[in-house]
């Protein structure tokens, strides 16, 4: 059985500490996929939640100073219970506050996957000037993924027109997807939560597991684009949820565009 089918059978609990903009979209996307989202954040209950969780997402999109304690506590309990963690370092190149927090989290706890756009991963490995959450599209996702892997020694997913996944130094490039994902808020944030769902109960995910996560999401986005009455972002956002519900492993196998490098 491939992982998509396994998710639908096991319905893993995915704890999502994520930003105020995308909570509802993320929860609907995960329910459609077959996972069980819980947007719990409070440190006083995290030990109990993480006892039953398949994965934890930490997305810093709307982080404030008082969130730091909850996020660090969640990472601590996740490590304690062997729950994999996905970090989405939203806009970490836009402020020192965000970058310092991400580096502290990465230094202190075992993060399973970092998933971000090229500017975010570049900011974590060196310097990048970001205006907000959006990426510098001239960066090579492959180069950025390799540099981030060399620094953090965990699995890396760098998204953009071509997505680069690096696990244990090996890279796959994914050519699926649609630019409409950049025209709805949460296109990347939901992907981080989908990655968390695919690695449930697995603190050492393989390159193939992450490739399955990325291709399932991006092939679903292509189907949603086709169903979207031209290129209207509002219709696309709703159709993406529907296609995450409808997509089958055979659709992914027939449509995936993966290059091993
Ligand atoms: P940003 O913070 O810049 O909005 P993000 O965190 O939303 O970035 P993206 O890099 O936009 O993340 O990636 C989200 C999804 O969109 C990924 O699945 C990626 O494959 C897809 N994607 C992004 N840009 C394009 C593009 N130009 N063409 C096709 N797919 C794209
Ligand atoms: N502001 C803070 S978080 C956020 C915005 C607009 C959502 C970003 O979503 P994505 O998925 O990174 O495009
Ligand atoms: Mg986006
Ligand atoms: Mg993002």
C-alpha cells in the first residue's frame, strides 16, 4: 500500500501550529486528504496531544513573541514522543525575529523536514532579503536545497516552479504544479501540512515518501486548475480541496514529473 491509501485508512492526527491566515484552509485540505487536523497550540496540553499524534507542523506565518514558548514546548514534546516535525519558516528572511527563532528551534530540537520557498531556505543558510512571504524566483531551488541540507542535515523541501527535495544528500526535482498555487494564500502552508501527513509516525522519511507527498499535492493542483473555469483563483482554492479528496495513487503515478539528480 502506498502512503496516500495508508493515510486514508489510518486517519493520522496532525497537530498544526500554523498562522491565522491559513488555519481553516489547512484544516479543510487535510480533512479532504484523509488526515485528522488539530490546530492546538497551548503548551499545557501539548504532551497529551502529541501522545496520539502522527506529526507536528510548526508554521511561523503569524508568530508573535508570546508564541515562542508554545512552539518550543511543542517541539520538545514531539521529540520526546518520536513525533516527526515539519518546520515552515514563513518569511524568515523578512525579519531578524523570525530568522533567530527558526535557528534556535533548529539548534535545540530534531526537525524532520524544513519546507519553505527558496528565499526562506536561503535566509536560513546565509543571507536573503525578503519583502514579505514571497520568494525570489531567480534562485535555484536545487542549489538552495543542497546548501540547506549541508547546514541542517535534515530533509529539505524547497518549493517554487520546480520543487527540490533533498534527503540524505540525494535530490529529486518535481516539475508538477501550477502558478495558481501562488495566487491563493496558503498554497505553500497547506503543502507543509500535507508533507506532515505523509511522514506521520516517521522521523526518518525517505526521498520517495517526500516525493509522493509533493507529487500528490502538485498533481491535485493541476487537476484543480483544469476544473477551475479558466484561471480564477477563488474557484481554484475550492477545487484544490475537492481534488485532494478525489485524487488516487494511480493519478499521481500517471502524471508525476520527477527528475532524479
Ligand atoms: P510564498 O511564500 O512565496 O507564497 P509558498 O510558501 O506559498 O511561497 P510556494 O513556493 O508557492 O510556497 O509553493 C507552494 C506550491 O506551489 C508548491 O507545490 C509548488 O510546487 C507550487 N508552485 C509555486 N510556484 C509555482 C509555479 N510558478 N509553477 C508551478 N507551481 C508552482
Ligand atoms: N501572512 C502571514 S502568513 C501568510 C500571510 C499572507 C500566509 C502565507 O501563505 P503561503 O502558503 O506561504 O503563500
Ligand atoms: Mg504562496
Ligand atoms: Mg509560505
